[in-house]
C-alpha cells in the first residue's frame, strides 16, 4: 500500500475542508455572529495542517484499487470528524455522537437529523451544515482530482471508489478533465437553482442552503417544517431540480457537447423518469381524498416522489399519514434510488436494470440451454465483471441491512420505525416512516443505534466496498508487522 500517497491525499482533503469553511465564515461575518471565531480558528488549523502534511508530494502517486478504497474511506472519516468539531465547540450540538451523526449525515447527503429545532441554530452553522451536502454530493476526491494533478492513469481508481453506480468511466480522455467537467456541470446547475429560487421570492440565505441540499440530494433545510411553508411554485422548482440532480451526469455532458443522440439513448434516464411518472400518478390518485383537489395532490405527490427517489429528503407534507399503498411505493423508491453517476443514493436504477436483465437471461438459458446471450445496456454489452459486482453488491447490501436492523431492533421500537430508519440512512434519504417520519428526527435513538446509522450512511454513500475494504484486516497485511515474541 502506498502510505505516503494516502497521507498526501488526506492532507489535501484537510486543506480543502479548511478552505471551504470560508463560506460559512463569510456568512457569520455578514450576520455578525460571534461564534464565527470558532470556524475561523478551525479553518486556519485545517489549512495549516493540510498544507504541512501535503507540502511534499510523493514521487510515486500510483493508486491501486485497494489504495483507492482506503483513501476514500479515510478521507470521508477525516471530513466527518473534522467537520463536526464546529458544532461541538459552538455548543450547538455538544454531544460528539450527535455532532458526528449530523455531520456524517451531511457529507453522505443523507439529511437525517438529531436537531429538534433547526431554526434555533446560527446562520453560520446552518450554512456549514448545508455546505456539507454540496461537498459530499459530487465527492471531495472528485474535486481533488479536478484541482490537483495526479500522475498515471490509475487515479481513476479514486474516482471509481467514490462515485456512485455499478461502473464509472471517463467521459473525456483524461481523468482530471472528467472530474473538472463533472464539477463544472454540478456548479452551473447549483448556481442556476440559487438564481431561480431567489428570483422567485425565496430569501437569498434560504436559496443558497436549499440549492446546496438539492444539488447534493441531501435534504437539510433551514426551517423546522422543511419545505411545507414555502410557496407552491418554490416547491415545484425544487422538485424539478431534485430530479435533475438525480439523473446520470453523463446525460448533461452529452447535451453540453451536443451529442444529443447519445443523451436520448440513455435507457437508465428513461427508466428513471418513467418510474417517477408512474409512481407519481398512482400516489396522486391515492391521496386525492386527503388534499381535496387534483392540483394540490399532484404537487405533494410529485414533490415526495422526487425527494424520495433522488434520496434528497425534503418534505412538503407528512407522508406518513398517506394510505398504505402510497407509503409502500415510497419505501420501494427508497431502495431503488436515483441514477448511477448522479448525486443521489440508493441501489441505483442501473443496477436494477442489470439485475433484471441478468435474471431474464438466466430464465431464457433454462428454456434454450445452447443460446449464448449478452446483456446490453444502451447498445453496449455489459462485462461479466460488472454483472458480478452488481450481484455482489445486492448480496452485501442485504447482509448489512439485516445486521443493522438486528442491532437497532434491540431498542424495542416498532418494525416500521426500525426498517425505515435503516432504509433511510443506508440509502442516504433522511426521513423514514413512523417515529422517523418527516415530522420527526433521530434524536431519541441510543448512541449505539446512532453509530450504526453513521456507518450505514457512510457505507451507503461510498457504495459499500470502500468502507468494507477499509475495515478488512487483510487490507493492511504486510504494513503492520507482528511484534516479536519475547521469552519470559
């Protein structure tokens, strides 16, 4: 394992985190909040420490897949631990476990919260809380690849380890150019949402925080009722942007480069939009009696479908009061998730496409044993390695899900609460059903359950394998030598 490279990357990550704290610092200075001094001190420490650690660049910057997984997992742990310190020092979230939960929820773009009164927080902390979504949405290592030159082609392993989806490739010949292109699209869409929301009457502070939450598909809001008190046209705008950020970013790249045919051939995006349309229609008709009018029922249905399938977590209404069929469909969307190469969580539409086609092929092989048929996605055959990784992902996903439910169930909460809390954190959604519904939070859980959720949130955001590789002892075989035995 390339230890010097890992240390260098962690130094750069710490440096980036310190620089990004400049935005909440400016926000705190604008509102004249005294606690901004804690952010200034921590930012200075992070920038200074990060600069010293990464001052000397290693000669060997080769990144193997194991190194990429460890670097990714360590980077997100460093981000979360250092990111939670401002909440502790300011006294707004004095408990380390609670502060870590809130920060991990932010960086993993989950949006689950332990806060009972969001509006009581300072503007500085609310800005930092929302900014963690934006940082985590595209990924800090993707940002690192965009701004820091890394030698060799193996740095694609860093992007693969952090980016969501069954497979990640280069959309342009160089990895650094790919990372830059992704972030430029990400930034442009974020700025566009801020401008549109502000132009439509939303306060600037709310517009920025809401855009960060939407872009990262995170869901941290600045109001206790999330989006319920905002005007209907604001809700429509945010819902549309949530769906846009939940789509595969290659779709936007093809549009920006005028490869329109390739964009419209992306079957994953078509399936994603079809799921949204069908589920919205079913839920709309099932909740008509609650809202009285088709327009209001459609707005709430569309918004909640958008926020759940993209794993954002905003809410305009208490969907826990909806009929069972509506809640069942929302639970299904929690697991399906958004598209690959998006900022959304969940298993991803692409994985379900591959899995369904694999099952179909296996059934046909029983009927026609001599037939050799490949799985095609957008006219391209899916490699056997990708099929294997998808099957492995589903298997590990079920094991982690079951173990998490088993541990949390010891608290004695009802099954719906236990299931939906694990589903909401593991799939990076935020709100669930019952005691963790859109009008509740996670503050009542024990510290043990909160740490289970923290691990689930990070594992879900990192697509399982980086965290599993990081926690596997054999990963470090040969690095940590056993101490020689001494005779008594």
